C-alpha cells in the first residue's frame, strides 16, 4: 500500500487512465440515478456484472480468447447475483442517522482489519484482500450516494453544502478508489477483481439492511448466491 500517492500521480499522466476516469464519472451518476429510483439492495448486487466486462477486455488486451474456466466462473458469479436481485427487498427509504453512523464505524473497522491482513502477503493475495477492502468501502460510498441523490432530487441544493453525507461521499469515494488502484497494482487482475466482485454486493446488501432497513436475503438464498 506504500506509494499510493505516487501511483495516482503517475496514472493521471496517461490518456487511457483519464478516459477511464471520464467513463467512471458517467457511471457514477448513472449509479446515483439507479440508487435513487430503487435502493442498495437492488443496485449493489448488480455490480459484479463488471467482472464479465473485465474478463472480455483483458482477453482483448492480451489478444487471446478468454479461458473457458474464466467465463464459467464469471457466469456463475453473475447467476448468484441474479438470485440476490430477484429476491431483494425494497428499502424503507428513510435512513436513521444512528444506523448510518454505526455502519460507518463497522465498515471502517472491517476495512482496517483487511488492510492489516494484506501486509506481508504474496502479491496475488494482497491484491485480493486490498480489493475486498475497496469493495467494502464502495458499499459505504453507495449509502452516501443514495442519501446525496435523494437530497439532490428534492431540490435542496444549498443544503448539500452542510449535509454530512456529501462529505462522507467524497471521503469514502476517494479512499475506495485509491484502494482499488493499489489492489490493481499489487497483483494479478483476476485476484483483485474477484475480491471486489464478492465484497461489493455482500457489503451492499448488509449496508442496505443496516442503514435503510431492507430485509436481508434468507440464509438459503445467500448460500446459493
């Protein structure tokens, strides 16, 4: 995790990274709209679909066909996610400040523990654990993003400057993005993508349950997914 700042500075000097950043901003606002219309319990479990595109893009970059096992694993993950989405319960829409505070503390502890566990590991394992921390952080970002989008849709533009979730959104987004880049630089892409793909939907469903009162999936459904 050392040298994250230097890593980010070096990346912004590459045009392809900047293009990816622009696409990321567009995706960010699309996610905000989706979170406002539905909720974390529906939107966040769909994030692993990015794994399918990562596998295909990696194959194009390597100029070879994707391995059958990679495609099979990706389809299996997306299928498990589909189970979570189909059975997802709509959120109660009103987040309790106390519940959000508890969620922030809980996710902070989990992320700190994961980063501690990533030290002195092999590059592949460190990448997976760091990406898991990033995916967990993005679940918190989604909570703040939904709160921000709901406030924005109500026309309370000036109130956003004094709205704590606005700053929580910025901090969690920056930290999670930095951890993502650190994970990608630490080891193989499949390991980092696997960690984030698993962590983000699981943490997202848990966050929806804690902050918004969404009913969590049954144990049987969660195990199947």
